[in-house]
């Protein structure tokens, strides 16, 4: 049985494979390369927004609707790792209780493990494995994100930015960052006071950003702003239609290739940084590193200089061998 | 490279809504460097087993304060076994009389922690129960 078929048929094999991807990626590098091509039919939906904006509840409501359409859905939910202990509490399943008992849904929680972009190192790989395992929609929920955690746009075909009323004035809406990441803006908790104002502030912000949209700007996507209440299940249908429309937009304008290229560039750079760093660290012992820090502290060497000297010596060292 | 964090599922089966204990434990395990998946209240044994499978955890911890541990703990064990999770240990926290403890320890659970158990004790026990054995990796 091919790896892909195994992952389709055996949920435990899938789950254990995901752990290996997360923990010992090198040991499954060949398998990931094999799965890379099989993953291409799935649509990856990113969901980001501040903590408490209702991302998990919205993901649950959206998943229920996608299941009515008979699409298999995988959810990857990322929560933050404590920078102090390295531990994490992954609590997104609490809101996803209603999805239990459905074989067409697979939920995996991930800790961010020190990554700052709102995802974990391996989220891209994990999403790809789930896509290859036959999930037609893969929903990736980021950690509660503020203004700069926008890695999700490089991963997802369609990125939803979820906002809830009651957080900040409308200048927040024109600050740089997370709102620019949105293909679709969702005002969640639409039943709470302030939802109307937030809705109009976001619409105004978008119109300011796209003042000159004309008929020939067909390829320009104007993010819709959707009022929803995950709790009361309103606006979810409209949200699903907006996601469909965005995916069709990508397809009909050949933007999927652009998206693919951007995604590949981002992933390439991220993996390059990781690999280079790891090779440097792996070829240096803890004692050597401690020695460098010790010298830099005693001689009051400016940190950038310390790094440059270290890298220089590393270059020479490598050439000699 | 440092070793990977231990992944644990903490679940509350049954109908009791007293989740303070479960949250204190989850937080304590987080502070001990573990990744704790917390499922929330009122989980059925089948839901807990399925979560354990999807999350590929090294251990499942139940918090039961309703007195129904003699029904719920074996039911969770059975649901996990049905999914082929015999290798994942189950531990129990709550108020469990000695006689019940002995019976549970002989059949369905690997450890029972009462109200007097310290976090250190629990962390040490979990580390022991989840120490990796080479043949378990696929």
C-alpha cells in the first residue's frame, strides 16, 4: 500500500506520521517529497485574528457547513508555546466539541514552539500531509494574532481575518498588519453591541485601500466584510460562499500560480534559514558556543561583531575540511 | 537538540462541571514543559479516545470528581483499546477510595492521583509512564 493510501485508510497511522513530521522531519523527508504532489487538490483556508475573537467557534461552524456539502475537513489549530517553560496548553478542541464523532473531520492541535509568525515551524508540512491524506479542505487556525503574525497568507489559499467588536477604535483598522492579510474579513460575534460600527469601519478602511478599482482591475480582489455569529450560526453560509468566490477568483485569473510561487518563496526562505542555522549549530558544540558568549561578555564585544567573527571562523573551519 | 515536549491529553468525562482541578493540572504540566491538549467538560469516552488518537498523545489524564470513576475510567480505557490505543497509558485524578483505586490500577489505569498528590509527584509519574521505548515508533 502506498503511503498516501495508508494515510487515507488508517487514522492512527496518519496521526503518528504527523508527529514524526512535527518532531523528526528529517526521518520523513523522502515521504514528504512523495506526498507533495498528492496534496495539490485541497483548498487551505487560513483563519487568524486576535485572541478571543472567536476563531475556534467560527472554524467549527464553518466545518459543519462544509460537512453538509460532504467535504472532508482537517483542522490544524495552533496555540502558543510558553517561552518560559517550553510547555503549552492547546485548548482549541474545547470549542470544537460539536465536531466529535464525525469520521470526515480530523483535528490536530499544534504548539507554536517558539515561532513568532502565528504558526509553528511544521504547520505547512502538517497541512500538506492532511491534504494528501484526502481532506478536501484544510483549515489552519493561527495562534491569537495581533498585528504582525501574518505567516498564514503564505500558507493558505484564502485567509480569513476574524475581528470581534469591542477592541480598539477605528484607527486600529487602518494600522498596518493583520488586516492587510485578509482575503475575507469576518466580524464575528455579530450579535454583540458595536458590531455594526466595526463593520462599517472595516468597510471604510477597505475602500480607502482600493480607491481606484475599475472594470479593468478584474484581477484585483476586494475583500468582502462579513458579519457572522459563530454562536448563533448566522453569516456562515455567506462566509462559505465568499470563500468559494475567492477560490474561483484565484483560479479564473491564473492567480493560483502566483500564490504558489509566493508560497514557495516564503517556504523556501523559511526552510533555508532553518537549515542554515541548524547546520551551523550542529557543527558547533555547546561548550564552544558557551565559550564564545563568555568571551563576548568579558571583552564586551558588540553582539553583531561577535556573530560576524563566529561566522567567519566557521567559514574558515569548513573550508579547511 | 533538546528533546521533544511530551504531549498529554487532559479530559473530563461525564457530567460533573468541576474543572478547576483539571485546569490546575494542565497548567502545572505546561509549566513542566509539556504540551497539554485540554478537551474541556462533558466528554464521552468515545470523544476522549478519538481526541487521543488524532492528537497522538503519549498519555491521557482523566479528572473525575463525580464519584463515577468506576464506570467512566474503564469505559474510556475500553474506547481507547477499541481504537487500537492499548499502548497509551491512562491516569486518573480525583477522589477515589482505596478499594476502588486497587481495582482500577489492576485493570484500566496506570496511576491514580488523589487530592494530596503534589504536582511534582504527578509530573514525575507522567515522565516515567511516557519514557520513550524505541520499538513503539512506527
